[in-house]
C-alpha cells in the first residue's frame, strides 16, 4: 500500500507523516511531497524510526515522483486560516494549490483514492470533483473530504463535559459540512449518551467553534494541526483496511451526496475495496436536528457553489 502525502512540510503534514510512519501497515510506502526544500530531509528524519514503513521525500514544483503508484493521496497543502479570515478568502488562497495538484493527480494517479484535508473543505472538495470530471477521471467513490476531526472533537468534548474517559465515548456522526455554520452532530444516534437538550446544544456549539478556538489560542500563528493529523491518520487507516478487504468499515466523511438539495454532504459511509461502498442513511432526526439540518443547508449550498463556480470562472 502506497500513501502519498502532499503538503508534507506543513504543520499538519509533518505531524501526519510521523503518525503514518508509526501506524501504517508493514511494508507500506509513504511518499512525502511539498514545494519546500526541507521535504527530503523530513523523509530522512522519519526513516530513522524503526518501523517497516519505507519513506521517501520529494520537493520542488512537481509531485509526480511521489504520486507514482499511489493507492491513496492525501492533500494537506495550503495556507492555514488566520484570525478574522473569511472562508471565501481562504478558498481564494488555496483553490489554486488544489487545482495544480489535481492536474498532476489526473495524469499520474487517476485511480487513487483522494482524501482532502485542506480548508475550506466545503468548497475545495466540489472544486476537486469538478476538476476530476473535466479530466474524465472522476469517481465519486474515491473522493473524500476528511471530516474525522469533527468526530474526534465530539468524543473529546463529550467526555470532558460528562467527566468520563474519552475512550468510552462512541462519537456521534457529525453531518452537513466542515465549518461552524454547516456541521451538525447527531446526538440522537448515540442514545446511550443520554445528554439533555441543553448539554447537546452546548457541546454542539463547542464543536462548531473548535477551529476558531485553536486559531485564537495560537494567536495568529497557525490553526488546528496536531488534532487534524490524528484525525487524518484515523481516516487513512480505516480506508486502508477497507481497500484490503476488511468488512464493515464505517466512517463519516464529506462526499458526493444523493441528497436532493445538496450535492456534497458529510455523512456516514461504509467503505469497501473500491472506496465508498455505500452511503449510509442519516435519519431519523429528532425535530430539533431536522430543523438545524434545514437551517445549515443554505450555507452549505453556497459553499458548494463557490467551489464549482471557482473552476468555471477561474476566480482564484
């Protein structure tokens, strides 16, 4: 199994590379790429860790050597969100980066599963889908926006709120999108939690503002990197298990949707050897959840439209 990590020299990239080196299955290949010249050195550094995962590193304008033979491509390249930055501004900054990388992926690794970490995820995944479709290689089963961070935050915050071990928490699915305005934890689907409506509201608000919480705490010097790297490796290991034939691997991710009002949606999935085997139902909702879901749809639809029109208008 070969995993190519694009954006490997950044805050998320280096932490994710470390976790992948430690946790990827035996005899896996980890290929690191970044425009930064330090990237081969990161690979050498990681190679000194005694695990049976080989690491190579590539720098410069062309990711082709890293992409060759990749089964999974992870994109963590891009600029972080800064205090006060609007997601549309972040889209403008990062869309060109995603565009350039997708242009290489369609030539070198068109069959690979593609997991996007770079924000704003709500817009960049639709952009990637549009670019892949334009090149004639789009496969909705293999394109993921990695929203695992929302699930691990939910588990951490629930455990903190009810004063229990985080390992004892099975996090609720977090559906919708990957921004404060568009994400929605479905606590009703984890009934053993027995949270009151007030507790559910308070925890939901904490999850929604978690990204801003980190940005502000870092005082303008970065966004969520370490927790995102942890989330990224959890996603990748689940996907590898499914690609290698393990049954009933379920995750939540932001993918092409069958929802009549939303072309992309974070939702529960069952993975298989070809990527997404099945999009799982996200009902039933409680009345409050149904109302909250309907309220988030316009913002998510606008984000999706931004990504799709970003390609056609070349506004980035």
